[in-house]
C-alpha cells in the first residue's frame, strides 16, 4: 500500500483482515471519511451506491474500539432501516473485528435479544424502534457509548421512521460522535441534522458509466410473461427483480415457479427467519433470481448481481437510483432493465433526461434480446 492509503492510519490487525478480504486500496469515500472519523468529527456524508460507505465508517470506529481495553461496554451503535441492511452491516463488522456484536431488530423476540446483551457485546447494529425500547427498559446500557451511526439516513428521517430516529437521538449523549450516511441527501435530511457538517463526495457517475439501461415495452397483463422470456433469453448470472407492490412479489414468484424457473421471493411480510435464509441463499449464489419489493433496494451490497429488472417504476425517483445501484458494484458493470407499460416508458424517458443516462430499447425476438426493428 502507498503512504497516501487511508488504511495505513488504521491498526495493523485491521489492515491484515482487509488483505484477507482482498481489499488493497481505499475508495474515494473511504479516503475522505476515515480520517475525519478518526479525529472524532460529527458528519453526515453522501456517496453513491456501491462506493464503500459501510467500511468508511466501520473501519475507523473499530480501530478506536481495538485500542480500548474495556471489552464489556457497548461502544458503537449502528442504526439501519431494515433487517437485511442491519444483518449485512453486522457481517461486515465481524469480517474486520473479533469484538462481540449484537443484532437488535424489531419483529424478532425481544427476550432473546435481552439474553444476547448479557454476553456484553460492544458493537450494536439494529433498528431505531427496538434500540429505543431496549434502552428505555434499561437492558441496553449506553453510558460508555462513543459513536452512533445512522446508515441510509434519508430513509430513517422519513415520516414513517422519523419519530423513532428522533427518540433515539434524544437518548444519546451530546459527547457521542454522530455519523450519518446515505446515497441521496435531501432537504429533509439536512434539516434533521442541522449544524452537522455535510460532506458530499464527487459523483463517480456509476449510474451513467457502469450501468447499461434497457427498456422493454409490455402491457401490464403481459409483464410476467415478458420477464419469463427475458430470463430464458438472457440467462442472467444473478438478477434482482423489483416490484413496488408486496402482493406482486408473490404473484411473480408463483407464475415463474409454475413455468419451472427457479427463483425465490422476499418482501416486508416475509417472516424474519425466511427473510434471512432467502437473502443468504441469494447472496451466496445458490439462488440466482430474487424477486423483491423495495425492501431490498436500499444499502445492500450483494456481490456479482449482473442484472436489475424493474417490473415497474417507483414513485420516488431516488428508489430508482437505489434499485439500479444494486448492480455494477466494486468496479464491475451491470444491466438495469425496466419492463414497463406506456405510462412507465414515458416516466423512464423523463428519468433518462433527468439522470443523464442513455436508455436502449430492447425486445425479445426468436429467443434473443435484440434491438427493435423500428
């Protein structure tokens, strides 16, 4: 590693673990953020999907933790909006540290989580509502906490989650280092973190340069059959299939399974154990096709996704960015396909101009994905 490598500011033990993970050089966001967190700065930073935000905050915080001889108190809390993201952060923390972690999320048995806290974890990853509940029950003791992170924070300050996030912030001491990160900082987020420095990383233009955008027209009633034909024609190595409606996840899943196409489904109503096994199966590559609602669109770093297939366009354009950003990660390239009706094609054309991307019309003809004849 060169002297300008930010990882050199971290412990030799962390550098050794990063080498085992084949991580040799920091990304631009890590170069910028790691030194700031080591200095104890309160910051909110924005960087595109797939640029390494999780390690940008985890590595310096764990470096501080490794130098702490107290192995029994909670020192770091990371707040995430979903079970899947929390689980992913937990795995990332374990990959670079032997310090005990605990996953504390809503919807899971609280009694079991209380038992886990008796094992004296130092790194807590969880959802805001459950963390607040455990702190108020005096089961999660935070008097020696030195840092809290709000990951995918734009989602944490939205109307449905804002109260829990506010309650958690109110319980945290003023001397605790506060870090927040997201791919898209909006006005609401800036107001929520008023007074904390915003660090906006220059765009790497992943959406424009590393993702190829395709559009296939289909009436609503023909979409699933179009999807089936696309899968058979393209044979994607690993595809994440999005739909905005949870009920459509199951519908798509059942119709593909009926046609003997191996796939799995994941949505907000899936129970936690099934969600974990499904997510792990897709992450490991055992499952190559995963149908999901926008539950899985935010913050997840799943390796080697070759294709994103959007069966509709979300009302929130940021969700389009987050969906698309599940491919072309870690310097790779990927394909983002929208299968849309007339209305959605008009919306996609507007997004093309807004996001400065190029959309290539496609159709399926004679078992191949080809350009339209006209």
